[in-house]
C-alpha cells in the first residue's frame, strides 16, 4: 500500500498580460517573461500595498478598488 503525499504543488497559471501573443516580454511585472506564474489569492495594490483579490487586481489595472476610483476620478488632484 502506498502512502499519499501531503506536499501541495503551486498552481501555475498562464499570464494574462500577453493576451494571445506567442510570448510575454521580459519586462512583464506579472510573469517576468516566463509566460506562466504561480497563482496567489491576493496581490498587493501598486499604490497602497493592501492585499487585493487576484481577479480584481487584473481588472483594476494592478490597483485596489479605492485607488482605482481615486486615479480615474482624479480625486487626488487639487482644484484650481
């Protein structure tokens, strides 16, 4: 009788940044040119570093929802 392994392998996901191209660039901040990356449930926001759900991070262009709203509504700019 064999004993099952309790070692969990990381889930490897295709990089969504290369969008159907043959390969990603070495400057890709997701996979660094490897075409695949290790999936994690949360990724830090590029502005405030709070953990953001994986799917929301891609949808909001690497930001949390609050930072994305500030960026696109220009709330952080001073009025003249």
